[in-house]
């Protein structure tokens, strides 16, 4: 009986580790148009706040498009020029073109501000109606 319980616990632990590894690998999902950054979308009484993980991306490399009931975040993450000839031992952060389309709740919105700091893009949209 003890071995069965231990075996079940071990199997559960291995399954949890496998799920965690899949989540880790899926953090930056590859997409046909490049890769898709993970996002959070939060709503207050007056605004929508979107936070996208964009490590190493310059604000000048990001385009925002509101339309069709969604917010599109389009841009590029470049490998620093000093590292172009570096020997790669591991590369888990994606580089290249990215695009993420986030459906917005029904309504009309105006872009209030966007800020890119600490590897996160924060977009604030004011509700107009």
C-alpha cells in the first residue's frame, strides 16, 4: 500500500513538472507572423489597461493599432548588434517580428498613454462609450 501511494505521488509530481515545463516553453508562443508576447488585460471603471511582456524591445519598435474590436501590438525585438557574432549556448527569448491581437470588450476607446519600462509595455485606453 505504501509503494502505491508513493508511486502515485511521484507520478503526480512528474506530471506537475511536465505541465510547468510546457508552460515555460509556451510563455512566448511562436505565431505565423513571428511570436506573440503574453499580455494581461484589466478593466477599471474608466479605462482598459493592457500589459505586454516585451523584454529588450524599444518603444520606437512598437506600433499600436485599435480597430475592429481589438488592439494590435506589432513590432520587432532585435538581437543587440554586439551579440550578432556571439556563440549561442541557449536562446529562449524570441527575436524578430512579433504581433499580438487582443480582443477588447465592446465599446469605443481612445489611447491615453503607452509606456515601455522594465520589459513591459503598458497601454492605457480610456472608455469613450
